C-alpha cells in the first residue's frame, strides 16, 4: 500500500493558494499543482487515495511560462500543470480548510 501512496504523492505536488482558488473552496473546487505527466484519471485516483474523498470532476490546466526581464537580462518563469478537482457534496479536504 505504501508504494501506491508514494505514487499518489508524486502526482499531487502542492495546493495552489490564490484568491480565486480560496473562493472556489466554498463550491467544493480544490486546486492543486500536479506533475507534468499526470492526467485526469491519475489526479482523481491520487486525491481519492490521499484524502479519502469522492471526486466528481477534474479539470487540467497547463500554465504557460511567463516572460520576465531584469534590466537587459531576459528569461522566463517556468510553466506548470495544475488541476481543479470537484468533490462530491458533503466531502471536504481538511488540510486546506484551515487556510481560509
């Protein structure tokens, strides 16, 4: 069982904490940064396994790299993949509830 839990923790990297994601928690939508190779089924299984909740929907968003400049030096912030997970009515993730 520990090997599947380790795999699930490799899919979900961290929660995304913004004003928009905090407002969506009231509607049972939770936002997570996920591994670049993760797909909807893996994200659903990982969330259900880690927190023991029922997931009804998963939306995946690829966030593009953002260009940045510091004087004459140009670069960019790295892009990443995030997932918005909708939970079944009555289910909650208590880890994020204390942050509101």
